[in-house]
């Protein structure tokens, strides 16, 4: 797992988290932020309630930001979060 945190030219806080795992199909990517969705692209039994990404997306959205996902099968997945920042502090 790799991550990067930065502030872009538009004063957005950028958080990027990526892995080099199995990757996700386009169908799975379209469902990731739905409540109770648990991915199936793993050899292990899915755990959890399927709420984590839905809650994270809602929190980021309430702060005026967005979460995007980029993934390729066999290569890995990257989540990119943009949250507006004002004078070096996150917007409320």
C-alpha cells in the first residue's frame, strides 16, 4: 500500500492511496461507494459491513470534496480524494 498527501494549485488537499493488488472491474468500481456493497475480487471471505467507503464518500462530499477510484485488473487500485482547503486548513 502506498499513499501521498499534497496540496494542489487550487488549494485542494489531495490524498492518494494505491495498492498493487488484483484490481477491480468497471462493474465493481461503479458499486464501491454504495452502502452495504462488499467487493468480491478477493480470495478471502469479505469482511465488514460494506459501509466504510460509503461513509468516507459522504464525509468528503460534505466537506465539498470528492473521491475517485482508478483501477485495472491485475495491476491494482488507486483512490484519490480531493478536499477544498482554505489558507492551509480544510474547509468546514
